[in-house]
């Protein structure tokens, strides 16, 4: 603004004092504030020369100050940005047992919103500056990198991560991310997005544990809503938490008192009002809708539906917290 005001002032005054055209006056003014001075046009009147002297002192000073302030702001901004990235990198290097989200597009953004409601730590890898700024404003840890590069996954701590979601819009990029992540961490749980149906098999071969195709899932949900609206409404209510219900997977650990008991002998159904949808054994066998006579074994994975508080208590029971079982019985 100061530079613009100086140039406008110089142009008008030279035009009035010397009688030059606006173009010539602007030309001389620009020469003056930039200290170029070709000499092809120069003030002829006494008043014009006096003004030129004053304008040289003031105008050049204004321009130099503006340029200095601009450079200083840019340097400070870059330094702060670099320091901020260094701090984030140090935080990321200390993370363990976290999740990595590759891509914050339409699918990734929904996944991020879901993870924000949990206590699980996660990192987002995104290269779009606009999306990065939006995530940072929400206090989300973001790595401004290309997720398909090995060094980006290493920087996000893929060797120590619990899981990774490949949510990039291009199937080829997701395949590359899955291949690289699986090579860096053989035990990593990987979920990948498939834009095209034929990409599912490629992602599985690349090392993905699960593949989600949003278009296929959307089609199934629309068919359910059309053909079986009551079922569709129930699923929508559970997903939106309108019924204050949620799904949970609970692993029964060696210290749990649930081991060796039948479902009907526990407080899972009678006290906690939890429905056990299925039980997955250590050998991979899955028991759907287990009866009350089904025995709970060490290492079983219970897939249950219930209220948040009941599911929290079930988690405590499965981990062997005796106090939790006592409270549930009461």
C-alpha cells in the first residue's frame, strides 16, 4: 500500500508540475523509486526538481522498507514452517502402535472424522496444501509428503504402526503404498480403498488385509434401502449412533475370567445387555450368532453390539480386570 501510494503521488505531482502525460509521469516515477534513472526524461522546472529531490529521499526509502519487510516476513514464515515441521517430525518419530492414513480426500476425510472420536493416535500423509491447512487447523498431525514414497512411510513410523489405510484416489498409487508398507512392516494391518472393482484382487496380492470399494458398498446399501428399508434404517441408525449402540471387537486375553465359561454363564447378555454377533477362534474358525452354550476360549475375538459403556466393561472383562466383573455383577 505504501509503495502504491508513493507511485501514485509521484505520478500526479510530476504530471502537474512538469506537464508530462500520465504515462510519462508514471515512467519517471518508476525510474526514481527503483533508482534506475535512464535520464531520457528529467524535471525542467524549479518546483519539479525540488519535488524530485524530496521524492527520491522519501520514495526510495518507502520502497526499500517495503522490500525489506516483505523478505523478512517470507524468511520468518519459512523458518516457522520449518521449525513446526521439525517439531511434528520429532513427535511422529516417538509414536508407537498408531494408524497411518494415506490421503485426505473424500474417503480419507470420513475415516479421519471417525478416528477423531477415538483415543487412538494417527497420522495423515497428504500432499495437497489446502487439505493440509484444514487438517492442521483441526489439530491433526499431518505429514506433507507423497504417500507413495518409501521415505514418507518411514517418516510416518510405518515400522512401529498398528495399521495403515491407503485412501488415495488412484488404484495404482494405493497398490504401490500397500506394497511398500507391507515390505517395511510385515505385521502391519492394511486396509486399502479400491476405486475400481478389478483393483481389489491386485491390492490383496500386494499385501492388503482388507479392501474397501466405496462404490460397491454404496450400491449394496442403496439396494438394501430399496428392497429391505427396515434393515437399511437399522444399519443407518447404528452407523450414525442414533440408537447409542456401537460395534466392537474384543479379544479375550489369558488373564480373563471369561475363559472356559459358556456365554449364558457370563454377565455379557444378562447384565451388560450385549449381543455377541460372532466369535472368531484362534484357528480362524468363525461362529456366527453363538448360542448360550458356546464356550469362550483364550484368544477368542468377540464381535459384539451394545452401548458404549457396556462395551467398555466387556473390554475390561476380556482383559482380566476383576473389578470390572464385580461391578458388572452388581
